[in-house]
C-alpha cells in the first residue's frame, strides 16, 4: 500500500482506505466545509424534502405525519368501474360560482333513476386548484418543488402534490419558451389561490391560476359536450334542496365521473322545453307583474331532425291590477283542450301559480326574450 503522502499530500482523512487498495480517491471537502453545510440544514427540512422525480416506481417514501405530499403518479391508478350500480346522467348544463372558489361544480340534466328519467343535479366537490410553474433558466423542477413547498407551509396547505410535465407554450407572454418542463402543482380547493404574478428565486411564471372549474373538469375527463356520463361514486344530497331538479346527488371525486362507454350508441332523452313570456304594468314606483304564459313541449330532442308538435299545451295566468278592473263578463276559467287560462286575485297569487306550474312541468330548457338579463331577475325581485 502506498504511503498516504504519495497520493494525497499532507491532507489527513478519517476514511479507512484499506478495503480497496486500487481505488483512485477523489478530493473530499474539508471538515470545516462539511460542518458549515450541516448547520444550515434543519431536521424538519430534511424530512420534508423529497426527490421530485421518482427513479424507481416501486420505491417507498416515508412521509411526514403532519404533511401529506403524495407523488402525483400514484393516485392516477384509481379505476372506477362502469356497471349497473353507476348513475347514468345525460348532462345538459354546468354551473360554478364565479367569485367563490369552492371547488364545487354543478351539472344538471336527466338521470336514469329506477328506470325513470328525472331531472337531476350532480354536485361535484373537491375539484382541486392546478397550476403550472415555469422554472428559471438556471433552475429545474426540483428547485421549484422545494421553493413551492415553503409557500405551502407558510399558507398552511397540508395536502398537495406535484410532478414535472413537458408542455408547449399555450400560455403566452414574454419570456416563455416554445416548449419547456413545468412543475404541475395540485392542491385542495379550500386553500388560498396562488397569485398569477407570483415569482420566486427558481421560477418566473405561475400559469393557470384562474382556470374555470368546468374547463379543468371537461379537459381532465375528456367531455366534449352534452352526453351520457357514468358516475361510479355518488350519494343523495343530505339537507335541503339546492336546485329545482327532482333528484340531487353528491360526488366527492371528479375522477368518478366519466363519459359512458356506450354514450354514442345511447339515445339522448326526450326533454321538456318551455317558452316563457311575461306582461308587466307600470305603476308609480315599480312595474307590477300582470300575466305570464307558458308554452310547453314535452317531446323535444336535441339532435332530432323530425318535425315535432309545436306544443303540448299552453298555460296562461293573469291577475287583476290594483288600479284596474276586469271586464264584467270575465270568466276565471277559460281555455280549450290544450289551453288553460287562470285568473288570480293579485300579483302574489300570480307568482305562486307561476312557481307551482314551473315545478310541475319540470322543464329542461326555458326559452324567452331577455330572460337572463331581465326576466328571471325581475321575477325574483317581485317575490
């Protein structure tokens, strides 16, 4: 064995070199450098830092008990079966709150419940926040992961996950390369949103902060328009009704909703369409509701080209305005076979009749002139 001074000079090393005489040693840091680095790393940081790229798929990670930071790829293996226990929903519309990022999405349509098609509202909750973070030129996703972890700890986000993902530039903006590796970060909807102007030592942009829930849901579940959906995990809504639908269900995992495998072969359900018209009378300080008409078609199909009856029946109701009188020969109950005219004692009575008829008809589609900007808003104000 050669003398230590012949190979290493005058440096003194504690490592025992006797086990491998032919190994060519490399220069090791001094004990002063090692001590300085160890002092800058706390035990808590050692537990929370993990490798952002998993080299061995079956490797086990011991997670901190107070922080759940699961590797993203592990949860994508969840498979929800499509069988007779699933809820089949033909969805027509979606709604989400604009100002409250609650992670809830409301789908409405017709569901097959015990062999009968009923109007249905499906509340999908726990839809996460998802952002894409672009590393700086001299940083990688591992550096971004550690820096974002500090933001999560500061904002008390106890459950989040991330993975590197290559994406082309569809975000736009200056300083964004045509294609790059982003860090896809997903965290719970009840946690605060990241800022779109947020920057860090290792990242320059945060994208996708204000993505609508429905856009995320439709892209993730590959939903391209009204179709039959299969919901594998659901439960009836507890408490009071939150919609005008006949049945309401909760779904706590958006991945349990998928396009039915036979959706293209299944016929869309017959829908009920209502044409709605109002008549108001101006008073000194407001406009009073004087009459409404409902034209009902119960056999409407979205994709059918066949001619259907113009309507099944017409219902009209009117009230006697406070400042006017009805004709002396007015009959409170008139109409033909498919028409019904009802006289009301006043505006409140008229509104009650309107709500009662609308509930019984249970329409899927409501048509009318200026309904969204005026009609429905006006009805709510008069109630």
